[in-house]
C-alpha cells in the first residue's frame, strides 16, 4: 500500500511526531498558535489606536469644508502608506519564509543570514519607496481626483511621510525574521515604541505649544516618521543584546551574500508584483470613490475601514501565526502538520472575524460616532458600509489566512496569480462599468468589493485543498 500524501494524512489524523524547537518546543498546536498570535494581536490593537489617534487629531484640526478636505487627504494617506508595503512587505515575506524554514530545520547560520541580508534589502526597498512616492505625489493626486483643498492637504502629509521609508523597511525585515524564528514578542515591543512615539509626537506637533505645535497635517506625518525611527532603533538594539532566541547580529550575517538575497527575492518578488498591481487597482477604486456625487465619500470610506479594522486585527494576528507554523513545519519535513496548522488557524480566524462582524450591524452608529464624533455627513455615508462589511467577514478571514499561509510556505507566485484575476474583474471591470454607465453609490462600491472577497475565498480554498502550495521552494 502506498504512503498517503500530506493532505490525506491530515484528514485521517495520521500525523507524524514532529517537534519544533525554540519557544514552540513541546507545545500543542493550539498553544503554539496562541503564543504566536498573542503579540501580533496586541501589536495590531495598538496600531489601531494609533490610527484612531490620527483620526481624532485630523478630525479636530478644522471644521466644515476644511474638515472634509483633511479627512479625504488622510484617507488617501492611508492608501499611500500601504504603497510602502509593496517592496518592504515583499522583502519581509521572503525573509519570514526563509528564516522560518531555516529555524524548523535547525539551520541557525542560514536564519541569521536571512536576517542580515533582509535588513539591507529592506533599507533598499524603503529608499526606492521614498523616491517613487516623493516624485509621484503630484501625479497621484491628479489621477485620484481629489478636490484642490484635499490635494493641498494630501501633499503636505505625503511629502513628510515619504521620509519614513528606509526606517520602516529595515524594521519590517527585522520583525519578519523574528516572527519566522518564532519570536513575536520582540516585534511587538518594537512596535509599541513606534506607536507610542507616533501618538505623542503627532499630538505635540499639531496641538502642542509653540514652537512645537501648529504644524497641521504635516505634524501628523512627522510624528509617524519619528515613530518609525524610534522603533527601528529599538528592534536593532534588542537583537544586539541577544533578546531573541536563535537570531543574532554578526559580521558574517551582515556581509553581502547574494545567494541568500536571491532566495529572499525569489519568494518576495511575486508578492511585490502582486501588491503593486493590487495597489494600482485600489488606487482606481479610490479614484472612483473620490469622484462620487456625494461630498465626503472618501472620508466616509476611510472611516468605515477604520471601524472594519477591528475585525481584521485578530485575522492578521492569526495569519501571522499560521505563516510561521507552516514555514517551520515544512522546514522540519512535515507537510501534514503544516496543513493542520493552516486549517486550525483558518477555522479560528473565520469564527472570530464573523463574531466581530455581527457587532458591526448592531453597533454601527455608536462605533462611527466614536471614531469621528460630530460628523453626521460621514456617519450617514459610512453606516450602510458596516452592514456590507459584516456579511463579508467569513470570506475576508478566509482570504487573509489562506493567502498568508501560502506565503509562509513560499508559494507567493500562486497567491499573486489567483489574486489578480478576481480583483481586476471586480475592482476595475465591474466597478468601472457602473461608474461610467449611470453612476454608483458608495454602498454599491462596497458590495462590489465584497463580491471580490467572496470569489477570492472560493479560489484560495480550492488552492489550499489542492495542496500544491506545500511544494514551493524557498
């Protein structure tokens, strides 16, 4: 009788005895997920409150039409912040996949090389992001179609934000290496520094006494830059003092090693292309929203995403745990345990995000009022979006966790190919057709986005059960 494959072993429960090393040694799967997800969840929650602080600050800087312009500018700023993740996030994905495989295989020299080479690639990615953004701000604002008032505010914000690129790029790489090695606590602590410094400096630079305060929306961006600088230094120093088990700075690991860089880029390059195209597709969606007939649509869209982020905070935390476990179990030679870990995280994420989504239906108005008090215009536009968001939570959770699990295995090329088709069809084809033929409302835009998530969830569920992502090379 032939030996069953990894997927068959998982279904039958015939799992080999595989023990991970380091902080995960001897723990059950549920405890491994809890340990790996706990710190990223706290990190995401803290980041949520930073975004909330930025929203509070920007919503209180002005009144009337000027407030609408500021919130629209911050909405664009949120998407541009995502632009930074195109190259930096790709490097981080490659670093995490390589380090998690090396950690599972007990190859500590390779894990350290992944850390060192990832830092150089992260800094390079940040410099490229800075140059592209700084030079392309006028074209971006023109293509999105912001009002002149919102465009002026967005220019002030983005020109300062661009300087965070090299620091966030280096920190993304360091944190990805730490998570791949099973240490999610150190990245959390460094992100605490980022977020606390961000909140304090942004508040000081906007509302503080002279000569510190009075910098408006540029002050919010400057606070973000200060946060990334402080967080990057914290992560580097904590590693230098041996706070993370298994990873160390060394002259050898930091010396250029092109073979290791190529391995990182081989995994990260497809994601870079994927996120770039995704960003361009989302930029088209922002163009549509910014040019809807209802004044304040972009600000309401941004506000609804802030509320919705309460659901995908645990989703991304669980996805981080899933990617780490998938990579380490594959490195240890057990496809079956990699599959079991991914499915456990998938089920957990769907339940958690769906329950949070239900709260959006019953508490949508209080949540929106909490985010932007006194902004009735934005509340009326954003409230229906929360119902759409609640209905799509199971599909959103499936996309987040299965895609991240596959990236943790190194199967970024498959994720890229299947993401493109659905997103382009719905977010460009369908959205563009309605926009150019009779118009579309903001709620209808979100329904189209929900259909995209539904389709992607079906596609990635099929890919998961098909199992070929387990054979990706890192």
